[in-house]
C-alpha cells in the first residue's frame, strides 16, 4: 500500500537500510505478525509434511514469515521506486503488522501518476507470485522447500488480490480514485468514491467473518479476529483519506503560534548538552567554518545520548535542504502545503533577509491544525 497521509512521529522502529535516501523501517508490530505466522503455520506444516519434526516445522514456518516480509518489502519498493521516478518524494517505507506502507510525501498532481504508483505494488506481487509458481513446477514435489515456495506463491497472490480491492486505503482504492479523478477532473470526487469503496470492502470482510461463525467454519474465530482488525484498518484509512482531502485551513490560524524559537550551537557540542540546552527550542548545529550541519533531531539525539552522551551533536542532525527552508512572509496556506509535501520532519523559518527566525516541526503543525479543526 502507498500513502500520502501525514506520517507517524519518527522513531519507533528498526532502521533496516536506506534506499536513495528513503529510510526502510521495521516497526515493532511486525514481530507480532511474524510470531503469529509461526504459530499458525507450524501445525499446517506438520499436517502437510507428516515426517517433519516440531523443530523443522517451526523453522519452516519462520522461514515463511521472513520470505513473506521480504515479499511485502518488494511490494512497497515497487511503490517507492515508481514514486521517485515520477519526482514524488518518499518520506519512508515502513513494514508493520498488517503489511507495509510507502509514505509518499507529496500528493500526486496528475491522476495518471496516482494510478501508476498505486499499481506498481500489486504488479510486483503478481510477478513474485509467477516466479514462485514457476519454481513450484520445477522443484521436486512434497518436500519442505517445495511447500515453502508454494506458500510464498499463494501469499503473493493474496497480497496482490487484497491490495487490488477498490477501496481506500488499499492500492485498488487509489487506482479507483485516479480513474474517477481523470473522468471528473476533481480529485476530491475520486477520494469520496474510493472511501465509499473502502467502507464496502470493510463491510464484506465483516460479513465473511460472521458467515464463518454462523456456519461453524473450523477457522471461524481466527477469521473473525483477522477480518475485524483488517476492516477497522480499512475504515480508519478511508476516513483519514477523506478527512485529509476535505480539511480546510482553520480560521484564524497563525504560523507564529507553532514556530519554535531557534538556538544555534556548535556542531561538536556533546549531544547530551545540546539536548539540555534546547529546552523545547529548535536547534541549528553550526560547524566551525560557519556552515550549518543541520537541525538537531530530538528522537535521534535522545537515542544517541542514552548510549554515548559525549558524542558530537552533529551525529544526530537532520540535514537542512532547500525544500525544508520556509519564508515567514509566505501565505500560511502555501507553507502548510509545503510542509505536507516535503519529506522532512523539521523546517527552518527565515525572514525576508534570509535570517533564521524559528524552527517548525511537522508534528507541531499537525497537532495545531487538528486542534484548531
């Protein structure tokens, strides 16, 4: 799935690697999903491979959990690569309990771009399903490796089919929005249609779960739990997309109310001292040659200070890029749009003479807009 919704606060996950500057993060909830897969698939392996020991069954189920995670990662990388090629910045790629999310930092300006980015993920899943399916035909049947490959083929088919359902926040919902947008010329109309699609998808999931309970299906309770949780995710995502599309700028909102005072510190300052000096202010770290090293990242600085308090604060700096510099005299609506569309957590606010006058945090702006709304 791809997303243009406001991101969660930074941190709270394991940074796996960066792809073209985009952090790929493993959320803590992914481990819960992996454990659930091992618990659920171990009995299945023991039934399908009668000679397998408990240890080998657990190992095979764990291998499936890892391969499924890699398949979801490939799905999200499809969104990420396509978005970057179209000039759409990606804030981060996150793997979590229900799958993954490529957080696209800017709303596509054209319906074709929205549709192509949304379709890229399922396309990757379909290709993976075909590759695993071809391997099933080549490998000797009924063995442990054959079973693992077969499970991965079915899993990628399931990922592709589920994500192609026509409702937000799923990829199929984004493709539906792109189609309605292209026909009507109004993105908001497409969002409303795709949000309704999301509610329909959620309703069908609940109905299927209740049907399993009514017919006393062997997997009825597992199905009920998964479907209810997934339906909640779909409804919440569709509602969030609809709210973001319709949210106006609150009356009387002033940027000055959320901009934090700015403090300049030497880049080589101990990170613990920099945190203590910040006291709720934005911190610009300046090198000895007068060049700004970046803005102190509060979360990264706290993690660094916990393990190495005397390390240079520059190691916990977020770079200052041209797109993360805001002119205080710009219209507030334009500044809000810039923040929403830029892959940065902090922004330097400068006056008409180019002098830094404050620091704006994405989380502060989001909280203020939500509170005023």
